[in-house]
């Protein structure tokens, strides 16, 4: 999957918008939020991390996901585009 087409997918968009809602997410919580499986979210997050849009933070035994500065900017743009489409 190339970086050009990753955001044409609903799950990727939903993940970015959810990540923008709060500072950090546990993958399982994120999977519940976007109604998907842990494995699917894990794979998408891995790709987003490779693109420099998210980073992981380890706290105890859990890894949390959060947006990078680049990811925050992109999430804001996605939100604006989503709102334009829905209006």
C-alpha cells in the first residue's frame, strides 16, 4: 500500500480521526472505537508509523499509539475534508 492510497481507505481515515480525539490510544481501544479487529488496526498503525504519522509509547506492558506533529496536521486536514464532504 502506498502513502498516496492509504487515506482512500475508510479504516485509515477513521483511525487518524480517532487518534486526533485524544492524546494516546491503546490499540485494543482504537479497534473498538473504529469497529475493527486488533490485527487489522495493528497492521494499519504499523504502516502509519512507517510514514511518520504515528508513534508508539510503551507504558508498562502496553504500547500506546499517538499522532506525531505531521500526523496531527494530516488528521486536521482529513477532518476538514470529511466535514466538507458531509456538508
